[in-house]
C-alpha cells in the first residue's frame, strides 16, 4: 500500500510539474518540442522520482546538438540539465568523434543509439577529466539523451564564455590552459577536439575558466587525435594572441605535449578545416 501511495504521489507531482512547466514555459516547449519528446520527459520524471532533480527552469544555452536548462536538486544545488537533440542533422558530425573510441565500440548505428552514446561519452569524459583536477562541470547523472551536471554560475546566472568576459591577466590564463591541455593528454589520455574561446566558461570574479562541451573529446590513441590536438592549440593561441598574450608556437607546444614533432600536414589540415 505504501509503494502504491508513493507512486500515486509521484505521478501527481510529476503531472503537476509537467503542467506547471508547460504553462510557465509554453513558448519554450513549442520551440524545443523536437527535444522534449515523451521519452525525454520520462527520463526527467525518473530523475524527479530518484530525488536527483527537483525543478527544471528555462534555457541556459541553445545549440545545434543540445539545449541546456537550469535545474535544482532537492537540497538546492544548482544543476545544468543538458538535453541532446534526437534529430538526424547532428548524426554525421558526432559519428566522427565516436568511431575509433574503444569505450563505445558496440553502439548501434540507429539515430537514438548514437545520441544516447554521445551523452554517455560526455559523462564519461567529464568523470575522467574531473579526476585530473582540470576545471569542468561536475558530472551528476546521465540517462538516454539527458545529462545532469553541476551548474557553472551563481544563483541561476550562468558564467559567460571567456570571449565575453574581462580577462585580467591573459598571459596567466593562457599558460594555465596550455598546462591543462597537456594534463588532459597525459593524465586523462584525452584530446578535447573542439577547444576554443567558445568552449571555455569564465568566472569573472574568481578569474577562473572551466572547460565545457567535452562530448567530442577523443582518446589520445584515436587516429585523428593529433589533428584535433593541433587544432586545439591553434585555436587557443589565436585567441590569446588577440588578447595580447605571449604565446608559444603550436609546433613547440605539440612536441611538448606529445613528445613528437608534428607532421607538416597538420598545419595544412587545420588551416583547411
């Protein structure tokens, strides 16, 4: 009887939550109706029933692959809830970063399986990176196409991207990020693959950056890891040179990180992409 009462209570709570969110964010639900399908809603209800998620609010960020929402845990902890789009337009791009990863060899090639694998890949990468001490969102839970992470911000206000913030000491930040690229490679065995001023959030008060969007990060053993690493270095150098920082040549950095001289073709490939 207790379990039945508990289930009834949850179902009422979930239904109220759904109705309230649709009423308060009706326009947003129309915009993301391709994301918030019945399967996604059931995942969110599951997080609600497990006491992981208590509330879900508006969009923090909207991208081609996912929308990120502001959420809260029952204890008041702030969360970022990332809901990956289950649409065909993103499949080809993400397949490039999954193939060759021994951790996800057996995923099915249908659309939903690819997106679910993509979400698990980001969760796995976050856990792996967090262990090195590199600042990233804290991984909380993942289910199907929904990933819950620690919120990067305060009181519902997200930190800006580094490109939108005032960086007081570009040389210091540059050196720290380069050190973390090296640490990512050596300790986590990963290459971010899309590192730039668009994938670094920044706390302007603490002058602290956070590495985000690590779903595409690949193992250092990946056949394309050298290309991705060289591209990451190029992006970071270009950005910080624009801030007036003194940078190290990308060939020198590549050798310092990998222990090998970069192939002459890498520069051509990066410039061609």
